[in-house]
C-alpha cells in the first residue's frame, strides 16, 4: 500500500472528491485508510447510566484506491514510485522525483 499514516492525501472519487486531508489511520490488510474530515458518518450513542445519549460524527474508512498522495511541492496529487537508496527502499513522487520519506 502506497499511503501511510500522516500522509496528506486528496480524494479522487466519491462524495468528498477534491478534498484534502491527513491520514489518521492506515489499514493495509483491508486496503483502507481513515482521513481527517473525509467520509463523515453519524453514530447514535445510546444512553447509559453514566453517559447521555448523543449523536457523534466521525470519519469512516475509505478505500485506498479512492485517494491519491498530495505532493505539497507540486501542489497536486501524484502517484508514488519506489527507488533503492543505499540498500533501502524509498518512496518517490512521480511528478517531482523527490524522495517523500
């Protein structure tokens, strides 16, 4: 999976198309990510003895194929490639050619 936690991504399809956000959580086994402010879902919290009933709004998972890495230098979404540097695998922006991490 090309996307990791704390990456800035742009949504390329769906109801939130064109929005940018930071990846809060990556789930590689399910091929999904949770992005800050994207795919907001409503959850109804039942009342308990200690907590009041409330309606919570939280981010839902989105498939990794629906997001693209956002390159802040190019100010555009870009694909990610890999390059070996000193025997270590590094992520590289396809638009600028710069090493991401």
